[in-house]
């Protein structure tokens, strides 16, 4: 029977010769019709290999020999038809005894009568392996050349067998032998690295694409996980490294290095890698954003903790209370300097309300939306000044168990109030001056330079000029802080404000004690006669104590016995004054009016200038004018007249 009945175009003699050739082929061969899935014919060698009778094979579907392998069978058949020839060892047909065979198929397309047939040649891989085993001794005799050729065949088999996968894969794939030389490179790797396969194959690939870390430091061959696979035979999964493109730019990759074995010996590795630059960039942005969130959260927590602390320790009212000329002058200075960024130096005795002035400047400035951070320089241990001002990093010194933001960084964009600035150690004043001049500083234990925008308001009860002369305070820092000086007047120099302040404190205490307490005129006069060495703070304490000791709505004001002892002028006045020790408010007003009238009379009506009433009374001209207006006194135009008009 003609094994190729469809090839009737040939002459009988040619047909006989073709049949004879087909039957006597040494390699097992099948003739297939992929459209009908039929085995058109099989030569004796194929029948022997598969264990089937020739007639039975002709009646068997080709797919029936490959149960459960339809996808792989379709891929192989289509590849043969598309390329004209293709091979695979992924298909495992079943022997007639149901045993799986490990075969290598080589298919060639055979056009015939408008159809495309497949001429399939089969090779027994087990038989090939046995031939390799039998040839081992000979290979050893022939030396390394045969071993090298065998390794080359291994990688050639890998590349040939997986050609479709290598071309279709989106990941970069390349092979290296045990010497680190490239054996194959797929198109995706060429695109990602910029090197062609011709430029890489046969060359050591590590010095070309993997020679340095991202920071430029050398990446030795012995540290390379790809080469490590040759030594330990393990699969290495790596992330966070870079390969270098042909143009010199890095590409972040994650890769897997899988060792390849031949006869139990590792002969190389296959590396599969992917470009993760976009993912890493996104991760870096995310980490940076999270770090910024952590920084802002820590700063917010510190600000909240600081503000809670300020609420607990704050003893002064938030508003500046008073109608005296001294207070009006202070408010005018606040209004002038607040919109600027100039440093302010507030001087005055303790308890006069220097912090209140600082808060007023801050609240009237453009920085009001950021916090006013207060630092009591007198309460900070000498060794902790730098950490308090500039912060520290974890481990900078014993006890630094976490990073800490300093007061300058906390006040960034706002105002920093340095109370008792004269207490800052001399060795730290230079660093403070640098921040004021350049806006730069470093945390303790950190080399990174940070930049801040901080307005500084300083306060002191010391004479800093004398401190500079004695070498206890830097002159350049003094001038840097003393751009706009403001004096906080002691309470004894603005006695007319004492009743207002006392009433304010009394209202606060009444609300807290839920009682109706009032300040009598006698109480006010008694408070005004005291010189208040502790200033407003002492007044507040006295009122608080009086409210606690009050009975039946009447205050019990407890003042020291040495009333007025702190004022020499007051003591002199008490010795010569024959008036009663206690005067009513009207009597005090009449007394002050009479005193001013006497001064004007003595000066022939001259109010200002040398020899004027203001100089005689030791008052500022503006203060005298304000009091004359309040008392209804008008000086006549004629300077020699001794008569004065009373408008009240």
C-alpha cells in the first residue's frame, strides 16, 4: 500500500522510491494532517518507538497520543506551520504500554495539493541521555573541550526550546555559563539594557551591566548573587540593585538567578529580571511623604504639648491692661514693630509683663497663625541648652532615646520668645548668633544643616550693656537682639493702672470661686500706696490671696508692713506730708491738681522746656499735658500770668 496516497502527482517510479525512502528512514517519522488531526503514515522506526502497529497508528488521532496536552500540541503545530520548521521536547506521547515517552519533536511543513502537512521526526531523549552517559569516559579523555561543548549544547537547547517564550516575555532573560560569560540574551533584555545580544554573548556580563552599586561603589564579582549560584547551587532572589545601561544610566531591577545543572554539576545560570524603576521611584516618594507626615505629626504633637504646657504655666492675662502714659507708649511701640521682622529686646524688672508684650507683638504680626514658642533660658540646665534650642538625634548623647525637635525648628514660621536671655551660656551664644544671621543650624549629633525662618523676641531683667562690658555676653549678639528696644515699666511708675489690674484679677478669681467680690475705693488707695517690688505678678498673687481669705463678700488684702519702703521719693513725701495718711479718690485728685497748679505758678505758667513745670515735677512733658487735660487745667497763653483756668 502506498504510504503517501495523496502524493499522486509523482510518477509511479518516483512514488515507489519515496515510499522506500520513508520506510527506511533511521529516525522515527510520522506524516500528519494538522487540520484533521490524522496520522497519514508512520515509518517502521516510528512504529517501534511508539509500540503501535502501522495500521493502528494510521487509524489513531495524533492528539490521542498526547492526552491532556492539547494546548502544547496546538502551539507546536502552529509554530511549524508559521515558521516552516520548529522543534520541541515539551510533548510527551504515550507508548502502547501507557508509559510516557520523553521525545524531541522536529516538525517540517510539507505543502501538498493546497494543504499543509507536517513531516514529524522523533528523537528519544532517554536514548540520547544514555549515549551521553556512555560517552562520559571519552569526554574525560578528550579533556575540557568536550565538557565545554556539552555546556554550550545545554544552553543552546534552552534557547532553542524556549524560543517563543524568550521572544514573547516582557522580562529580561539572559544566560551565563560558570565562567560568567553570556550565552544568550532575549529581546526584552536588549531593550531594557540598550546592549544587543551580539555585544553581550560570549563576554563576561558582570563587568558590563552589574559592575557598580547605585552609589558608584565597586561591585566585586565574588559578591554578585548571580555568580553565587555557581558556588552554592541555590536560587537567588534579589531586589534593590541596579543594572547599568549602555548609555551609562542605572536601571533599578529585581532579578532571580536560577542555577543550571548538567549531570549534577552546575554549569551556569539563567537570570530573569524586570525594571522596577517606576515602582522604586513611587516607593521613594511614598517614603518621603510618610517621613514628612511623621515629621509634621511629631512637630504638631510637640506644639500641642508645648501649648498645653503654656496654658498650665501662664499666669498673666493675655491683654495688656492700663491707661497710663507708659502703657500707651508701649502699645504704640508694639503697633510700630509688630508688622516687621526686626528682633525686639524687652527690658524691665521681673513681673512687669515682658511676656505679655512679646505675645502682643506676635499676635499683631503676620506670623500670628504660627505659634509663639517660649523658652525660659533661666530654667534650662547648662548642658542641655544646645539640645533645647536646636534638637538632637537618637543616640547623640546618653538619654537621647529618640529624635527631638528643638525650639527653633518648632518655631519655624513663627516667633521665638527668649525669656531671661542673659542666662544663655557664653559658649552657646555664638551658635545662637549664627541662627539669627543665617537661619541655619544642625541638630546635636547630626551633620545635616536645617533652615528656619524665626522671629526672635528677647527679654531680660539684667543690664546687658554691663554684661557685655564684663565679658559675660557677646557684644555682637547684643546688637543683633537689641534692634528695637522696648521697656516694660515697673508698676510703681504707673500707679494709676493698679486699680484696673486689681479689678481684672479680682474678676478672674470671682469667676473661679463663684463669688461676687468687689474692690472698694479704700482697697484701691491702699494698693496704690504700695511700691510693688514684684510688680504685676505680685499684685496678682495678692489679689488671689485676698479672694481666698475674703468673708461675706469683703476682701482681706494682705500687704507687707513696709509699704512704700522701696521708694525713696515716697518715704521723703511721707515724712513731710502733714495730710492724713488716708485720702479719698477726690482728695487725691484735688491734691494732684493743687500740686500741678503750684508748679505752673512757680514757673510763671511755663509748661515745657528748661525751667518749665514738667521739669520741676520730674515728669515727661507729654505726661504732664495728659494729666492737666484729665484734671481740667488749661495754661494761659501769657506766660507770666499766675491765674489758671479750671474746667472741671
